[in-house]
């Protein structure tokens, strides 16, 4: 039997993969839940990385604009 959603979201990736493998031995129905959960977790990690990179690029762009303004102000 598949775990409840709350239990599944609390599982580590390794436990989720293990549960997937155990279920795959006995059935074909319901495996998409595990695959979707793993996909969702990976998408969340990628989203956090993209947000972090966006912040870094924004800060560097602002610094570049500030430096360019300082250089232009001196001339």
C-alpha cells in the first residue's frame, strides 16, 4: 500500500526511491506518485538555485551600474 501524502512528503529522497523500488516489484499502478514526488523535489531545488542566481546577478548588475556611474561622474 502506498504511504499517505503527508508521510510521503516527509520521506527522504533515498527512502522514497526505496519505496518506489519495493512497490515496483509488485505493481505497475501507482508508481507515478513516487516519480512525481521526486520530480517535484528536483524542481524545487532547481527553482531555489535559479532564484539565488537571479539575486546574485541583480546585485552584480547594480554594482556594475554604480561603478559605471562613478567613473562617468569623474569625467
